[in-house]
């Protein structure tokens, strides 16, 4: 099999891994070496100045010793198999970089023979790339669960980012769908990487020449929709990953049905892309808006709403905290208002020092007024066209987000706005109030 055939097979096999993002690494070019690493981004990510940058995303091999139910590369699947040699993968990366096709390498692998054997092949490839080919660009590798600590340390010294896929949100799901893997084997590399990063940060304060260890940090990925775990379970685990292991990012991958199995969704089912989107929105609330997992969801409402975003869902369930006076509220309180992000909150705090703000002023500052207006007052006045109650607010939020229905038309379920506004019925006030009873609907309208 020639190298291009291998590339076709192994790049296609890597497409289900989504945990690629901005590198977080700034490394200038060096004389006699090829390339550099820019913190702006990698792998079809958009940088702050609008550039789209890419990397070679590929598996070292798709021969696998494991038989994970959800995985296309499981050993029981009859699919084309291939494996690179270290020199072949180095040549590909080197030549793609020279032709300006890529700016880095994302290297993962199925498990061939054993985790240590696979990781040794990955290490040999990266070591050759750094030394023989003098490649100074960005390199992200997957840490194989079960790999020895010594080998992980060697890898961490020559790559920019490492990630350990947690795969499924609960230990019971892991045992059911991936019996060859264990929670212990997955968590151990995360702990080691975290400890080594902390150790290096401590040492560099005293010895500036301390060798770097995974300067871009670590990340992980969870598959969404392959098991029966609730959104609450996933969000709680996400929060724990950030708190305990200091991860840069947690990625969510909507399960794509590639295998037929009684324990998995139907092979004809649609990937839960909207559910993935809601989890990313919740991830932003955890990382940037000072929310806690048990605030976003709870046992009474364990899943996200189909029609409104998590911040609006939280606000509807906490109307006792609203409306908020836009000219008096602290910065952190402003961040809790739907439609107000970090940038607009900072602009509001700065602008109101000179004059009291009106709704029109908020529009000029970049606030999404069509959502925020339900939850705020300006100079003590609530929008005279609105009534502050659940039915009115929920109806208004659905109307303001109705434009999204066309973008997500592959979901067959019509929104309640579309139903109520269709010619099939003329809704009365009690019907609207019943249809938009938020606490009832938030429990039922989930992905």
C-alpha cells in the first residue's frame, strides 16, 4: 500500500476526533529549524484576525486491539486498515508544511498491540520530526490511556499539547460500550500531565531554563448521544474536569451512528448536533460567566431545552432574580442577563459612568436587546410593551430565536412558536400560557 492510500484511510479515520483548537502556544522561528507555532489557532480554527489555519489530522494506525461498541475502528469491524511508519508520517508533515498546506500536526492512534507499544511509535515519529526534520511547528498528540508514566513524560517534553479522551460521561457507560477501557487508565494520564505542568510552572520561577512540558495544556473529548447520560451528568463532569485537571478545553462530539448494535442509537438516527451545541453554550457559561453546573441544570431539569439557550433557560427558572436595573447592577450580575456577553457588559459598566443608559444605548453597545429586554429595566422602567411573567417572556424568547428554525431544519420537531402561529389553530391567551409554561416545557422539550 502506497503512502497516499494510507493517508486517505488514516485521515478519514481521524475525522471523528474533534478535540483540536487554538494551540495556546507562541514559539518563534529558530535559525536552522522549520516553522514556528502561533497561539492564534490550528486545524481549521479561525484566528482573532480572521485567518483560517489548518494542520494534518491523522491516525498513526487504525488497527485496534479494542472493540469499543461505538467506534468505527473497533477490531470487529471489516474496514480497510493501514499503518504509517515514523519516516512516512514525518515526510508527509514536512512536505505539507513546505507547500503551506498545514501549520502543524494532530496525531492520534488506535491501540496496536498495547498502549505502550503504540505510544512508543508516536514518540518515535514526533522525536524524528523535531530532531531529524527540525520541525518547530505545533504538534498535538493523543495520550493513549494505559501508557506508562515514563513514556508520557518523554512525549510531554517534545509536544505542544496532549489530550486524553474521556470518551463517555459515566463509568457505567464506559463499561457497557467500551469494556476494554477503564476510568482509571483514562484518569491516570490526566493526573500526570496536570502534575507535570504544575511542577514545571513552579520550577520555572526559580530556573528560567526549565524544559517546557506540554505548554499548550491538555484537553479531552466526550461523545454525546451514544449513551443514556443526561446533560446534567455531562455538565457536572465537564466542571469537574476543569477544576481537578486544569484542562484548557472539554470538547463534545455528537455521536455519529457508524455501527449497528442494540446498545446504540439506530444506524439511521440523526447525530444530536443541537444537543452538542447546547453543551458548548453551557461550557462557555462555566468558563467565562462564573456559572456552576448545578445552577445551569438540576435534577428537576436534567436536560437542555430544545428551543432556547442554557442562559435563557436558567433565567426563566430564576425569574425571582429579575428584572435587573442595567444602570446599577455589578459587572458579574450583568453577565447573568441573557443577551449580554463579556464585551457588552464591560462597555455598559464604562458607558454608564457618564450617563444613564436606555434600550437604544444598549443596542449601540452590542447588547442582544431582543433577549435582554425581557430581563432588565432602564432607569427603573420595564419595557412598556411587555408583561413580566413566564408566559410572555418565554413566548418572546421563542419568537426572537425563530430565525434559527431554518438553520436547524433537519430536526423534524416543529417549534411551539411555529405550531401556535400556523393556520391550524388560533391560540387564545390561556392556550399560549399553557403551551409556554416554562417549568413544564423545560422538562419535556429536550433533545
